[in-house]
């Protein structure tokens, strides 16, 4: 096993290096790749990244709403479990508010940087 790992590493490197060295740029056709990012500016790119991150956090906050509701329904009248469920629902609500406020602030700042005045 000790001899197999270095051999696999060398073989893997050769599989990457040899075709790259063998390609002749003068005779090869130009390859154009489509741009997977639909943004042409840095502010658009930052806006897209922030949107995906905040969207993921919003999904987590929504799941916390579901979890708090489940805890409330299955508490069976236990005061401690009802208290934990209410705290979970309150913190999920605070999380949603923070997400919306942060998105608003970030859009305002990015619009100011881009000069679009949105």
C-alpha cells in the first residue's frame, strides 16, 4: 500500500501534464466556453453571492420555524418544552428579520457603489 500511493500520484500527474504539454497552440482550434456567471460587474457578482448565502440562511430559518412548531405540537403540555418551542420560534423570527434587513442594507450599499441609485 505504501508503494501504491506514490505510484498513483505520479500516474495522476502524468495524466494531467502530458496532454497539456502535447497540445500545440498553433494548430489547435480556439475553444470558447460560455460564461457560467451571468454578471458583467463585480457588484452584480457580489449581489448574486449574497443572495445565495442569504437564501440558504432563510431556508435554515424556515426549517427552524417548522422545528419550533413540531416542538410545540409534541410538547404534550410540558411547560419546559413549550418554553423551548416558543424560544425557537422567537429566534427564528428574529433571524428572518435580520436576513431581510441585511439584504436591504447590502442592496443599498451595492447600488451606491455601482451608482445606479436603485
